[in-house]
C-alpha cells in the first residue's frame, strides 16, 4: 500500500460522513503525473504555496495601504489566519482538512493591489462583474496554470458573495474568512489609533468577547456546536447576528474611515492611470499578457496584469511611466 493509499484509507475511517474524501474528487482539467505520497488535495495545497501569486500576497494591502508599521496585516497574513481558523473548524467537525487548507490558501490569489480599491477600479474600467473571487479562479486556471482539482476551484470562487460552495469544506472557508478579517481588522484599527476596544458597542462585546482571542473563540465554537453532525455549516443564530452587527459597525468606523482609507482615492487614481496607459501601450506589457491580449482582448490582459501587481510594484510602475526621472532622482 502506498502512502497516498494509506492516507485515503485514513480519511475513510476517521472523517465524518459529510466530509468530502480525496478519492472522490472530480479531478483536474489536465491530468498530472501519479503521486504516491500525497492525496490530490495535498498536491493542490503545495501547488498553491509554490505559486508566484501566493508569494505576492505578502506585499498586497489588507486594509491599511502600504503601512510603515510591519505589524499590520497584509493579504498574505490574512490568508494564513483564515487557513488556521478553517483548519481548526475542519478538524473539530471531522471534515477534510487538506481540502479546507487548499481552498483557504488559494482564496485570495487574484486579489488586487490596495485591497478593494483596486477591485473597484477594475469594475469601473474593465468589467462591472470583476471580483477578486473570479480573478483568483482565473489566476489558478489561466495565468499560473496550477491545474487544481474541481473542489478546490469551487471553494475558491465561492468563498465570498451569495453563491455557496459545493462542499462543506468550501462553505466552512467562507465563514473562516469573515471571522478572520472582522477580528484582525479590529486589531489593526486599534493599532492605528482609529478604534479603542471600548468603542465597540457594549452589547457586541458582551455577546462576542472583550478581546481578539475571545471573539474568535466565540465565533468558532458557535459554528462547531451548530454544525456538528449536520450536513451543513451553520453558526448559532445569536452569534451570527452579533457578528453581522459587528461587521456593519466596522464599515462605518473603519472601512470608510478617512484616516484608514484616506489614501484610497489616490490609489484608485493611480491604478486607473495605469489601466488606461497599458491599454494604449500594449507593447509594454510582459509577453504572457500580450498573448492574453491577442486571445481575449486588451482590457482582459491589462486587468490581469494590474490585478497581479503588488502595492509596491504598482507604485514603482506608476513612477516609471508618469513621474519624470529627474523628479524621481530627488526622492
């Protein structure tokens, strides 16, 4: 018996009846060579971690644009926090932890620079239906050719919004994503002097907890107790209501706060200028994006190129094409 066969046997004997087993995968768009050491979802996890798009998340904004304080979350640390919460949930519910981990690690591969500011620019200039969820799927399938399994791709594209993933593992990641960003955005807002912990409405602090760790614990336990033994991922109703209210509070106190988001107007203007520039100068696109322009149109190619940029690369590219060199030398 190979290691892979032993792992699949272990899944059959230990996982919940509602877990998605690796051996049941619908497969990939292209066959990969045989691997006797890893399950298919373990292979997906490794392919995501070794991708260029995953590494670039380190230099992409979560909430605060290019902060000098290195303790603020980036898109990469957000991804790792989502993954850890998701794995805890999957392990507790005896779901497929490898499938969960792969979806969580890949869920933001296509996220734009400067957080949702970049997403808004591409919705305005390229396609109103552009989302980071769909772009993450495109990165995996078209741009980096990761050749992931159907179940991982399904979880990635359905991790946000109203659509539901086909597997419980994918639905679990959607909850983990929200739990992670609500709580770490509070932490970053406190660090940035935008919030004090006492600013959070008292009834939400009583319902969810007074600290970062306590809130996460409350939310995670509310999913485990409500979902255990059921063919669905649910959160206890009172906790889910409190979490929704806390998220709504963050929109007014943090996500639209001029101190936290004041630079977004400039970031959006910069990305809009880059989009128009490369649409007019496709010869300056890297070769792989020029090929996309020929196959799928210039707008598609430029949107792919810009969405893949890190914050720093976008700034440097803007300086290169819009700031006279003599001015750049005086910085």
